[in-house]
């Protein structure tokens, strides 16, 4: 279930955007290609940091652990001659892979549908600007920003069987993180749930940098303070989670 | 001893669920672990599988200490705890293949196991659609997949019809006699345990009230000779006069404490020679159920 939702989400969202742009193409015909791409990709990127990415992570972390909770198979997994580290790490890296895969699909579908649009509606000049490298960098930054949240949500879903607790905690933290980040609190970079929002700053730079210039330079600063904190938290919580699993009794 | 625990104690919060349990499970035995609900059976099994951390006491399996040799011990154990834990969204066959992949067991073994538990026909159906009995059989197949030396089964005949129960019983007996495995089985079905166990451990409120071979248990129960005759009361009085104590008399039978086969024969001869017609005479075991109730209620 987790796997298919990781595939369907990017597909459906990009498709929706494609249809939207297709229908409204007359309004957009004279927009310069780069702006066109930024509008197209930006529609999703905008919501990504705010809500989409944290929710995606909460859901993936939940579904990966829920298979075992639902089927009551934790006890069988831990009674097999497999080290507890292997079980824990395998599940974690599957969730890790799913998030990566989902974001990669967003890149692919955005590029794919954008180019499809320019083929179907020659007035939309998507094909005159290649946003692939910028998009990839942006999404990668989002990915790095998400790792802190992933570790925390994974641990919560491991410890709590129901959906509400990890979801509730994750949701409240997401809102808090968004508020802290958008209000430019000095220490927002230390709170993992602010990181996607802060990754969006890179996009803001991109958007503002291009206003007015004909061939503007857009760079994405990959390893900012918040990215480092996200990675650090990811590693710390992963290790802490392992020790908790080790000590805990399996119900 | 395949399983040997010493003074095993486990507490959940304030409640001591297992108290100073010293199990001795011999190799090649079918050890029946009996107890009422809440006695501590499943907790003991979880301790044996290292699903719960040992708090007090020690556990040795295959003469190795459990905590320090976890993986090598677990690789030789097959277990079934409570309801079989199977992935409902996968088919029966896929469940077995998944386990085989995890444990690096060849695929051919999966087919063997399906045949053994008679699930070959339903192998491709989603496990979520299986009946309770089929799920139970799949659970047993999963436990046997790695060809373990020790089988720990928590109520494996739960939900099986009489045919299923007999099949499991015969399978377990075969595994022990032909394949030299050891089976540790917890159950409520006293009649079943009586028919297949070689050793028995009775637990209540976390304490082991009895442990020993099934013969020892039977000896504990003071067997009786049950005699059906044409004149029951007269026969009873006659026996009393001849210094044979009569344990009980009712409308249909009279009961004399059993000492030996020869003695039973002598009583038969005595009554026959004195004109009493014996319709039936046999040794009656106090059945395991009454014995079990007696042991658990007296504790």
C-alpha cells in the first residue's frame, strides 16, 4: 500500500497540474519559458514544503510499520534468527527508499508532463528551457530536509500501533514548524519539522532571482544549516530508535 | 535437557506473572504445558523466545544460555504463538516464500510444507480469505519451514476440527519419533495432551505445580478398578468382609483402589467364585481433567 501511494501521489498531482495548464493554455502562451516552468513546478513545490512533504513522510512511516502491527507479525519477526538491527534497519531503509522514490517521481513527472504540454500545445514554450538540473537539486534538498522528520515519525509509528498518535504528533509539529519557519525565528533551523519549509527558501531565491533578468542565474544552496541539522537528527534518532527496540519487549 | 530454566521470574508492572519457574524439557519428548487462562503460559513462551527480556533467573536452550546465543538458538527453533501471525494480503504460498527468503531456505521446502499441512490447493488464495483452521495449518507450516530441532507451539490445535486435531497430533508424534525433534506445546485441550504428551508441566498463577512424565502424573491420580456386577451393593459388602476396601459405590458400579493387574485379576476371580456375575471390570484412570482441576484448585 505504501509503495503504490508513493507512486500514485506524484502521478496524480502532476497529471492534475498538466490538465490545469492544458485547459488554461491560452492565458500562458506569452510567458517566458523559465517563468512557465517555475509556475508549473512551483505549484507543487509551493505546497511541498508547507504540507505535502511532512504528510507524505508521516504516511509512509506509518504504512511501513503498520503492515507488521496489523498482522501481529512483530513477534514472529523478532523470534527469527535475524538480528534485531537487521529488522529495524531494513524497515527504516525501505521507508527511506519510498520517500526518495516518491520525490524522484515528482521530478520525473513534472519534467515529463511539462514537455508533453509543449508537444501538445506549441504555444507553451516548455521545451526552450531545461529546468531538469535545478528541479533535481531542489527536490534533493527537500529530501535531505525530510530525513529528520522521517526518523522521528518512523520511531513513533514503530512504538505506537494506532494511526492517530503518530499522525497527531506529526501534524501538530508540522504546523509548529511551518509557523516557526515562516516567521523567521532564529532557531527554527533546529526544529526538524521546519526543515521542509526552510528548504522552500531555496525556491524563493530562485523565483526572486529570476524576476527581471533575461537569463538569470539560479543556484540552490544545498547544505545550509537546516540541512545539516536534519541529517544529524536523522542519525541520532535512528540510533536511539535502535536502542529502544533492543530494550523493549515485543508484545 | 533441551529447555532448562532456573528460577525464572517475570513481572509486568506490579504483577508477578511467572514465579521461580524451573522447567526441564528432555530431548525427544512432547512436553505438554498446561494451565488455566492467565496462568503464565504465553508469557513463559515469549521468555523462551527472547521476545521478553529475562528479569530474574536463567534460560538455557540446547545447553546454551539464551541471551548470549540468541541467533544460533533461534535458528533451531520453530514457533507458533497465539494466533498465527501471517500477512493477510499475501497468499499462503507467498507467506511461506517470504519466510524462506528471510531464512535462506530453498523453495522446494515451501512445496513440501504445503503438502504436509494439506494446503496445496489453497496455496494461491490470499491468506485473509483462509478459514481459521487453514490459518492455523499455515502457522504450523511456517514453524516447520526451517526444519527446527525444537518446536514451541502455543495452542496449535486452536480452531481445528476433530480431523485437523488428529492430523496435528499424528504429525507431532511422527516428528518426535521419526525425526528426533522435541516439541513444547501449551494447550487447554487436556484430552489431546493426554494422548500425545510424554511429559507434562502444570502451571497456575505463574507457579509450576507439577512437572514430570505422563506416567508420574497418572500415578498421582490414584487409579481405580471399576466393576460392573449384577448385585452391586452386595458385592461391595462382600469385598469389605474380605478386607478389600471399597472406594465408592453407586447404582451401576463399584470402585476399588487399583494396586496391580494381578490384584485386579484376583478380585475378579474372588467375586466370580462366590456367585457374582461380573459384567465388566477395568482399570479407570482419574481423567486428566479432574486431576488438573484438583491440582490447580488445591494450590
